C-alpha cells in the first residue's frame, strides 16, 4: 500500500509543478520590481525570498540609505502604477 502511494506521488508531482498559469508568471514579474529594491538594500533578506544574484552583497548602510531607499521604493511604486494602468480594468 505504501509503495503504491509513493509511486502515485512520484509520478504526479512533476505534472503538478510543470507549468504555472500565465497570470502567476505575470504576477511574479511584477513582484520582481519590489524584490529588486529589497535586494539592493538588504541582500540577505532578499535571498530568503528567493531573489537570485545578490549573494555577494550585504546590508546597505552607506550614507543617506533611508533617502535612497525611499526614492527607489517611490520609483518602483510608480512603475507598478504604470503597469497597472496599462493592464486596464478587466485585468485586475
């Protein structure tokens, strides 16, 4: 019985993870906008969320970190607002 259950799970698992719906892929692209800002200022936390490519970086404590971070967040928000406007009312 256990072997049969294990076989079913083993055969079904790849199909369950094979392809994500397009809306999930689109959502993941949009979330990257804010995740990249996070990675720029706190690479360690970003890595825990699965953001790749920032392994050699560390927490940003250079001068004016808060002002720079706020500006980058505002730019990211503006970019996401542009994306939202381009999608139209039926896509939200």
